[in-house]
C-alpha cells in the first residue's frame, strides 16, 4: 500500500496517489443512494432471489417472487424456441465470436440477425454491436457531429457518446418538440447537426413525439437518430415506435438493444448501406471489440421472429392495460404511455418503502430515486411481461393496494 512514511516522494510529501474507494462507497450509503446486487435463480416472470453475498456464492432462499421489474418484456428468455436457437448456434458456430468482426468474428449467424433487423426496421442494412451502450457510443463518435440536440432524459450511453464525440451538445426539454424547434432555430454553429432521442424512455414510460421531432430536424437539414432499446420487438410488426408511426423513411439512424424484449445481449444500428459501411470502419466500439457471441445473435434473431409473427405482443399489451387500470382504480398515480408503468410517489423514502412493502407481499419491483430522477419525482417502476397470467397481474395489483394502504399512501 502506498502512502507510508517510507514512500515519501522527492518533494518530501506523501506519495499516495491512489483512490479512497471505501470512503466513496460510504458516502453513497450516507446519501441513501446505495444499490445492492441481488442474485436470482432464473430470468423469468417469477424467481427466487438472494441477498447480495459480496464476493461469496449466493444462497437462494425464501419464497418465489413475481418479477415486475425486468426489461424482458415478452418473457422470451425461457422460450423453448429461443433456447433451441442458442444451442444450435453453439453447436454449429461456437460459443464465442473469437475476434472482432473485422477479423474472424463475422459469422453467418450475425448476418442472419442483421438481415432480420433491417427487414423489421425498413432499412437497407443493419449492424450488430456487442452492447447497446457500444452501439450508441460508437455511432455518435463515428458520425462526429458538430452539434447534438439531445433530449434531457436520454440514456447515459447517448450522453457519453456526445462527450466522446466532442460535439457541442444542446439539451432540449423532455419530449418537447417546440423546445427542440426553438433550440435548432437559435443555433448558429455551422456543420453537421444530429437530433437524438430515445423513443420509449425507461424510467418514466413516456414515448417521444417522433413525427414532430422529425419535422423540426427536417426543417434545418439535421439528421435524426433514435434509440429504440425499450421499443424494439414490442410495437408494430416487432419493430419500434418508428414502425408504429410509419417513420422509417424519415429517421436516419435507428438504434437499439437486443437485451430487452429480444431476450439476448448486444445492440444494433439500422440505416442506409453507407451508414453501416461507415460504422463498420469508423466505430471504435465495433471494430475494437470482440463480436457479439453467435449464441446471442441467434437468440435475438429467433426472438425477433417470434415477436413479429406470434401473438405474444398482444398478450403483453393486454397485461399492460389490465395492470394500469387496476393500479389507477385503487388510487395510484400511474404515468407513462408504454409498457413501462411508473407509480409516482414523490419522496425517495416513500418509493423505497413502497417497493419493499410490495416485495414483502411477493412482488419484486424497482424503486427509482435520485440521482436517476430529479428530487421529488421518485417512483416505483412496474413492468409486466407477456408471460404473466391474469392471476399474476391481479396479485401485483393487490400487493400494491395492501402496501399503499399500510404505508398511508392511499
């Protein structure tokens, strides 16, 4: 350990240039912002959980809990067809890509996934990345815009991509096309402009007014880039909000994650042939990373096929409507207009207490509090899956009712 008397530097002072990580963790705890890891036995609509064991192996105990906190919206992680696709890819291609896709990691499984993504998103090409984060960071930096107009609630990967691109960043009010229009009109910077938004925002369930945002961007000749991570697979024809609103010909860059409704891992970008060629050559997070595993690519491809051609999306939206109606009828303030249902509480302590009380009643949800959301807007994030049955939904509603009454929130 550096910093002892024997380690004094040439200037006679202490030479400890390390990091006091223990104190930083302690400050996080003191600010009531500490978050535990919670190991689980299975990724499904119900699971057993274990307390965070630190570096030890977890010991699963207690009762099986209904899971209403996952982004596994279609519940496809346990689907036999999806699991079969993973096994067949591992048997045929191997478990890992083994190298960057620019070297030997580009397989037929990757190309099959990208063809299905391009067909779904109505574009010429698609390109699979090792994560959604890598897709955002790699795309923004490769485009190298002079100005980025970014929704104030955009995901951290978009924020980091903007920082790494060294662009001028102009933030517009959340889902506010009028504010975007004003910010575009007031900008006098020359060069390339990029308007970036998520389509479904994961913490508040809101949906971007995409047509109005495209109108604003088009007026100034700016490109529009959308992150469909929480929309891909869930909306029309297994696509996202772009497909629901018929805007594929107006959005220059469609991007998303494969790790939500598509039950896999990784990310993608869909767009023109020229865009994909640029990203394959200039996106460092693509070229300098080992390719997406063939098993992950096969899982996402099969999940996308199921989302497009089965009834599973309809089951999800039936559950969303049932759950929203039940929570609202009992007096909860439920925001959002997507499959994500934030139950607004306000106070951060109340949000944690409500989530804990709901969990005591067998339902696992997520309290969302600062710094993730502004002070005074804490909430409990509720996300049903297509694989929850009617009894599961009713149990969730009753758990919230009983917990809310016990805490005096209703």
